[in-house]
C-alpha cells in the first residue's frame, strides 16, 4: 500500500508506513470512512468496495514484487562487480 503522505510503497498488510510512520488505511471513496482490510462494502454508507480494493491490492503486490526484484538485482550486480576486482 502506498503511503498517502510520503508515497513510499509499503509491504502488503502494513498498518503504518515503514518510511514515515503514517497510519495506513483504506478509505471509502464515497463517504471517507476507514474500512477494514477485506471489506466488500462500506459499513457506514454501503458503497461496494470489493472491486476497488482488489485492484489496489493487486497493484500493491505487483509494485512490491518489482521493488524486491530491483533491489535483489542491484545487490547481485554489486556483488558480482566486487568479485571481479
């Protein structure tokens, strides 16, 4: 989940931003109420959330995997360069 304050891409399920400490939560796009992690509908106004949440969740997982792979490849490249010097 991306932090609304600093835009850091946090791991899936994080409750607070790992970069700046801001509380992370999913907000109803209709009424602004805080939602439970797997809510399909807003408990305050009844707005359907399932499709919105799944798209955000899928994007978050993809972004996390890309970040992890990039870090791994960067570290592997540095190690490889140091082994040849």
